[in-house]
């Protein structure tokens, strides 16, 4: 009875909890909320830094149910180049601790996968449940650990305003098993919290039946030798790359992974040297 209850809930822990205990909860349920991870002042700074891009984002008013992305949503990618505060959040201690535990044994270094600000507006429908690792169908199931996703709550997330839907426990499912409605749980968390889920966990954006926009920032990490979902080589051009710390330069993937990724470009060579020196 207790196990069934645990499977139907997203574990929620504070950021002062020991990283091993955080990862144990994440690995067990396939998802985890960590509260009080980001001061509200930083949430507001992210909003300000991305306001121009979010205002300019195209909002599809006429929803097409066949589309992966629901209408009445705003999506802005390329966040490393757009927001200094997002750069800090990418390097957040808790994310790095969890990503190292989930991915570190299978690569020389982890990397950033996609970055996006996702805002779900009033009237938006639910998104189809999916797994981040669906982009890598070439691995037989069960797939190795490939991806860790995080969703930072910039506004409060509720069951009514499009809080991300998760299927706790679905990271252990095989084949075509579909989630029953009773197995789907909305992440409800105050602004400043962060939701983590594994690449094998079913999830999707929730429907927004409220009057306000839900605002989240998704930052995903993957094994350092996988093709990144977002093309960071183009989205972080050399002039931006030169302004990043070595740790962030390494995360964007502009550093060789073993023998992979050599280049004649001065910028890439300088980054390799800077990272080697740390
Ligand atoms: O917006 C969300 O809560 C989830 C978004 C998502 O999973 C996606 O866009 O692939």
C-alpha cells in the first residue's frame, strides 16, 4: 500500500538534504522536486533578462492537437546566450550533484542538452506524455542513463496552471505501457523550486485552466558524447563562448570529449586549454 502511494507521488525535499538522499529519491520515483533552490530575486532577474525574447515569441492561438507543442504557449531557446542568470542556474550545485550521480559514470564529462523558457498560457491544452530519451531510439531498452532534465519554477506551478505532468515510476516501465490517468501527477511547487526527472520518465506540459501564465525554465543535461538536442555550437557563438567561465564552456560542449570534437577554430582550442588548466 505504501509503495503504491510512493509511486503515485513526486517526492519533495529541501535543498539542504544530502545529495545522496536526493539522488536516491530521484532514482526511485524517476522524478523529484527540490524546494527553495533559487532565491525569488533570481527568478525575477530571469524574467527580466528574457522579457524581450518572451514578448517576441510567437503564440499560436489556434491550437493544433496533432502538434507536439500546444498552442497558447511561449517557448524561447538558446538561453546561454540570452540570460546571465540562467548561466548561473545551469551550474547550480544540486543540478551538478544529481547529474554527476546519474550520468558521471558513463562519460568523461556531462554536457548541456536543451535550454528553454516555457510559458503555458490560459486555455493551453495538455501536452502528449513523452520521454526525453525518445530521441535516442537506437539504444535497446532498458536504455543506459542518458539524460537528466530540470524544470525551474519561475512562477508558482499548480495543477491548474499547467504544472508539469509526471508519471512517477514510469522510468522502470518497458515497451509500450501507457500511463493510466490515475498514474499522472502534476508538479505543484512554489517559484524558486526545481523539478528533476530522468530521461526515461514519462512527462509533459499540463493544461492551463487558470487565468495566469505558468513560467518555467527547462535545463537538461546529457552524457558528454551524445548529440545535443539543442545545437549549442550555433546557439553559443564564439563571441559569447569567450565570456563564459571554463565550467560553463565545458558544459556547452565546446570542449573535446576524449578524442571527439577536435577543431581548427581558435575559440575551441582556447576553451580546451582553459578547461585543462582548471
Ligand atoms: O512545459 C512543461 O512542463 C514540459 C515541457 C516538455 O516536456 C516539453 O516541451 O518537451
